[in-house]
C-alpha cells in the first residue's frame, strides 16, 4: 500500500486526523503573523505618513488614480479601531480558509480582492476612499460556505455556520446603508469567495484499482 502526496493532502482536509490538526495549526500561526504586518503599516501611516497612505493606496471609485487601491486597500485601515475590528475576524476566517491548502488560498485571496476591489471601484461612491480588509473577510466567509457545498464538506459548512453565529450582527453590512461602511465591498467580497470556491474546488480522487504482483510458489 503506497502513501503519496495526494493521500497526505486528503488526510490534511479530513477532520480528526493528525495531518488535519497540523494543517490547522500552521494556518493559525501564519494568519497570526499577518496581523503584526498590518499593525506595522498602520504605525507607518499614522506616524510618518500622517494618514496619507489611505488616500494614496485606497480605492477611489470611478477614478483611474484610485484603481491601484484594488491591490493595496486591504492592507490599509482608517484608524486603530478599524484595524482592531478586522484583526480577530481575519485571523479566524483566514485560518480555516488557509487550512484548506496554501496554493488555492493564495489564488482565492486574489480572486476575492479583484472581485471586491473592482466592484467597489465600479459602483462605489466616487466621493469616498475605501480601505480595509473587511471585503477579504467576507470573501473568506463566502469561500468556506460555498466550499462546504461544492465539496460536500460538512466541516467547512460547520465552520461557516459557527463564524456566522459569532458575527451575525455584522452580516447586515452587506446591505445598502447610510453609514460610512463600504457595503459594496462586503457584498462583492462575499461573491468573490463564492466564485473562488467554485473555481478552485478540490475534486474527489477516484479510487484506483489495487495491483497485485504474482507470487511464485512451488508446485
């Protein structure tokens, strides 16, 4: 009986296996390491940049000079309260999204950023500057929920439901509001997560027939 890379990957996504817990632990440590990087950016912005990084790297809808914010805005925040509010949810949903595989996590994140960012640039208020990781957070939530459906993974469905229960009071932020919140980024981030889950879904491996070598015996 052989045990190859595909078997190891399958074990890493199977709830209760040592490989699963190891993958989850590595993902948690990785996401925890991302947060100090975001805080460092905020320190630079508040200390040296005097808040100018937000205007320089944020999404400014309908303006070409605000289009680069599609890539930079998730790393910027409009103050410490904004960053604190995003830090814990980002660790939580990011950990479970990353535990499903590093390569598809990276590609999924890029899809979420593009769908959310370009959508905000197209339909957002041109009088605003949009920054923050909340679009990516909603994207990971959509990713986990849809991944559970398309891959028939009760584990991902349970995680998405659990996170939804923890942050149900935030879900209304995907609806139009007069508050200074980019509901477009949240809604389109969620959509980006759905798209990413479908594009990068893991196909179930078909069982291979076992091969038996002939055994010579004395007759």
